[in-house]
C-alpha cells in the first residue's frame, strides 16, 4: 500500500514539474507576441508584476489549505457561493487541462517549425497531435511517471546547458549574433502591439494560474485535497529562476521582444549551431509530448474526483465506469483540437489559460470570503472570529483583484476570452442540465406517501434461460430452485436442432426436477421467442412478477477472456421496459487452472 502511494505521489509530482517546465519554455515565446518590438525594460516591469501575482496566489493557496484542507475548490464554491458556482469551477478545471493540451501541441508545432526550412501553419501539428496523444489513455495505458520525469529532466538539462553556455559566451564577449539574422521574422511581426505592459502582464500570470490548478490532488477520495505547499513553492521558484535567466539571455541576444521564433531554439542555433539546435528541439518536443500525456492521464482521475464530490454523476465515480470516462477524454481531445484551430499562437493559448484559471481562483476566493462572513455571524470564539475577520478582508480584496484582472483580459483580448467562455460554457451547461435532470428525477421518485409501493406481489415465476447444460447452467438452475418460486421453468430457443436435441438428452440424464421448455425455431437469430414467452406469463398473471435468471461466467484473467464470449444478455435490455420483470445473473467463477 505504501509503495502504491509512493508511486502515485511521484506520478503527481512528475506531472506538476513537467507542466512547470513547459511554462518555462512557452513564456518567452508568448512575450514575443505580447510585447513585439517593445523595450525589454517593459518586459521586466510586467515580469515583476507577474511575480507579485505568483506570490499572492501562493499565500492565498496556503491560507485556503489551512482553512479547508480537506475541501476542494469546486466544493468551496458550491457550498459557500452557490451550487452553480461549484459547477463552474469544476468546468474550469476541465477546460484548463484542455488548454494545457493545446499549449503542449503548440510547443510541439513551434519545435517542428524551428527545425524545418519552411514555415507552415502550426495547426497542421496541433490538431492531429491533440487527437493522437489521447489514444494511450483511451486504450487504458497508464502513463509511467518515469517517462514524464525523464523527459522533463532531459529538457531542463538541455536548457540549463544552453543558458550556462550563453552566459559564459556573453561574459567573455565571444557570442556572435550573425546567426540570428538567418532566422526568419514571423509574418505580422513588423507592427508593435498595443499596451505591451498589460499584455505581457497577462502572460506573466501564467505561473500563478498553473499553481492554482496544480494545488489540488486529483486522487479520487483523497482526504487531504491539497498538494504540499513546500513542493509547489520549490517547483515554481525554480521555474521562475529559469524564466528570469531565459529572458536575460534573450535580452542579451536582442530577441526578447523580436518575433524570430521560439527563443530557446534561436539561442541554441546561435550558441551550438544546427546540430545543437536539433538536439534541443528533440528534448523540448519530448517534454511537450510528456506534458500532453500527463494531462490526459490526469483527466480520468479528475472526473472520478468530481463525481465523488457530487459535481458529476455518481456513476462516473465507479472504478468500472471506464467507457464513460473514455468518452469524456475523447470529448476533451476533440475540444482541444477545436480550440487549437483558433488559438494559433502561444500567447493566445496562454491568455485563454490565464483567463479561465482565474475564473476558478476568483470563485474559490469568493467562497472563502463568504465562509469568513459566516464564521463572524455564527462563532463566538475569539480565535475563530480573528481568523474569519482576516479571511474576509484578504479574500474580498483577492476577489476584487481577480475581477479586475478578468475584465482587463477581456478588454485586451475580447476574441480569445470570448472563445474561452464558449468553451467553458459547454461543460458547465452539460453538468447543470445533468444535475437538474437528476434533481427532477429524485423529486419524482421521492415518496409522498410511505405506504405506497409496498404491496407484495401475489407470486414469483422463475425462468432460467439455458443453451447448454454446463456448470454455469447447473449453478443457475440450483440457485433458481432455492428461490422457492411459484413456478420454475428452464427455457431454450431451438436455434440449432442438433444442439437442442443434445440439450434434451443431457437434461434427461441429469434428472433435474425442473421442466425444460423448448421454444420454436425462430426465423433468424432473434430473441423474440424469449421475450414473448415472458410477456405471455405477465399477461396471464397481471399481479405476479417474473424473474429471468441467466448464468454468468466470472473470468480471472485476460487470457481466458479471449476465448469466452459471454456478455450481459441482450434479453435484459429487451425486457427493461417491463415493470414486473426482474433480472438475475448467477455468477460462476472460472478459476485460473490449467489451459
């Protein structure tokens, strides 16, 4: 058990570290778009503001962890703001992960574009990659955390070597900028952007947005919902150092705000030449793939966690609900491809990710604010009132600041924020409609009179469906006899006269005290004789209940499953609309003996 917990913790940590490393790579590139041809000092001002936001978010998350260590952010919003607010936060998490997949695909497109002689549309890479990388999770392949951490370590090693080499050459004055001239300037990059400081500030809020998203565990049923703050601080502190060094070196190269491509790869070409650039491109591409796989791997666990917390249907919380979770992962892949068709630049993806994530952060802060108000209204303890007073003022200011940030992003980039809201509206509307439907169904099923629906049936008629007299069929007949039903009949359909005659002989030799009824041979492989037989019993006995019993083989390993075709009988679905029909499958364990 401890080994499993250790592996899971390592897997969770590897995903967070990989995503932080991805942010290190894409932020300098996003700044080229947000502050094109602006003065590097403006980038520094925006960077300091973004660092301040990261520190504030870290402090806020630490306070939230102390106040509600066992409560997820969507539960906080649902409990203290409104149930719909909790649904929005749950949808925010889903869309934020989808946007991270888009950013990983965009990084891969930048890498491929940098090492090819021709410039092409990044959507050619983003759209198919987001679909293809969902296949392993769809096939239930668990992504090994060693691959994720290995790809991250390789990318950070290459980046470290690149920065150290560039700093040494910059210090010795041996760096040559002639190689940078050969790198193509992107189309549309000749015009500077409006409000570069504000645009870059939005980009610099990306680490804070990622910290909020990664601050909660996605372990289904975990008692402590929070990731250790020490781990988050160490991870994002190291990421901040890498970002600062990358911007410094890019400024020395003169490409911090010059749109010539992915800055780290441009620097690799200048420092190491084409071969070194190709090596760096391979390492960064592997990191992008690892990040996308890690996010896809987290999605099923996120869905289970949301279902356990009541945000989604309870059926998704079951370990056996594999197909529904696969469907949701497929929806995430399609949605990522759709968003990748519009968010064609890293800046667009980063701005959308920041906007969506801070919606969730703002609703969480508002929930803690309302919680503090309730503490002040209900508690008389001095320490609780002091903590409530502090949380009220702190998170009121945070909520207002978050609203200001969201409004600013909407003014700066109305198209991308509008697209983000549309994407966020899809899961929110689906969850709300599902919850509303479940609420109406529960209201209809709630008994108005507890004496209703308690009339006992007159009799129970048991019907055992058999095709051959094997061990599972014998087990089913024995179980049916133990029910002491008013009538007990074994039935079979004469699909194959030879097999039916063999069943008759076996039945007589077994001397079973149960009659065998052979239904007429149907015209083709149909279950109509079975359903008509059951419905005829219902018509003759309008107050009785019919119990349909079938044998079911329980298999122990996948090798045996390859040779067994027993699945849930279709007759169950054929008779599902009958109110007086019960279905029973009698299990028979096929032990893992010889072949």
